[in-house]
C-alpha cells in the first residue's frame, strides 16, 4: 500500500478530496476537501440543509449518494468505489444522526454481528462480546441490562446517542464520523456523550474523529483541533476553535457573506 500524500496532510487517516455528490440528480456537495490526521478531532459545522448528513452518508458508502467527482481516502487508500462493509473493514465508523429502531434485534446481537464483520471473523462468541460490553457499559455509565433491549426501540434521545458511542467503542475504528451526535440532547446527556467520546479516545489515541454538528455546545466539552464551516455544499472556512466562537457570536450569516 502506498499512502497518497496531500500537500497539507502528510499522514491523514481520512482524506476527502474535492468531493462532489449528487442525490437524485441534484448536486449537494460541490467540492469538499478536508483531512483528519491521527488523534485529531475535526468539527464540521453547518446549518440545516448544508449537506452535513450527505457527507456522512457518502463517507459510509450509502448507494443513494452518487460521487460525481473527487475521492475519499482512508489510510491513503482510495475507498470511493468500496462497499459499506469494505469501508467498515478498513476502520471507518459512522454514528448516525437518527439511529434506526430495529425491533427483534437486541443491542447484544447487533453488536456481536457488527464486531464479527469488523474483525473479519465468522462468529464471535456471545461470552467474548458480553465481556467487552460489561467493560464499556461501565465506562460509559450505562446500565448493562441495556444490551438486552431491542436496538433503539423506545430508547430516549440520550440512550440512542450513547448507544452509538458504545458501538464506536466496540467497533474499534480508526476514523469515526459522528453525525450530530449532540442533537436533541439536554445538557447532562450532552456531557455524558462527550465524556463517552473521550473515554474511547483514551483507549484509541490514534483515533481520528470528524464531529459533525450544528452547534458549538459539544465543543465546550470536546476541544476540536480544527473547525470547518460547511455552507451550501462547500467548505467556506477552516481554522481553529476560534472559528466556532466566531460562529457563536455572528451566526452562519457572517460566513454566508464571506462565501458570496
Ligand atoms: P444537513 O445534514 O446539513 O442538514 P443534508 O445533507 O441532510 O443536510 O441535506 C442537504 C440537502 O440534500 C437538502 O436539500 C436535502 O433535501 C438534500 N438531500 C439529502 N439527502 C437526500 C435524499 N436522500 N434524497 C433527496 N434529497 C436529499
Ligand atoms: Mg444532518
């Protein structure tokens, strides 16, 4: 494998290069580029409809989203044409904005299958999965009976998001894309989720995170190494955490003028 080396991202884990994406014939992403190096948290901030979830779905390989130009690289390898399981196998993880309810499938069984796929093993013993679950539910401050429940069925907003973090912990990804993991959470749930992300980072210091968010709130608990502002399918500004502070003061309109 020969890692491709972008000019400003010599060792990026995740590299998005001039990505153009269409949905049902309409171009939503119009040339997005960014790179997440190992161990860094990059926040991607944008108003509703700016294309944040489109980017997240495209990164995971949802076939409803067509890449018309550009590339996605993981560990320097072009994964643009790979299927979702192939991308997951290369260490890419997506936490959903709206996790789906799957009645009849317990959290335990879901995780067992997902972990087996990630590790490339046919079958993982229930015991092995249970041991890891006991450790992680404890670290994430969750009741371990939680894992007997059906996936996301009747979960509160906070439980759904914590469950996404639990999945992230067990899947042992190299790059995680978290789509509005903070949305719909009250202050306490937000702190718990941010703490959960930090717990996973402690175990995996090389983990790169693309944290997609609408608000600055979660960044008070989780300091990003870089902030990117997405507007109308384009990144109109990239910088440090001061960008998020400016956004808080001036709103997205200030950046709209910048982009115009
Ligand atoms: P955000 O997550 O930033 O709120 P989205 O990526 O969800 O933005 O949406 C960006 C634009 O793409 C919106 O105009 C939305 O209607 C459109 N879009 C996204 N996904 C689909 C889809 N599956 N089918 C049709 N339009 C879509
Ligand atoms: Mg969204």
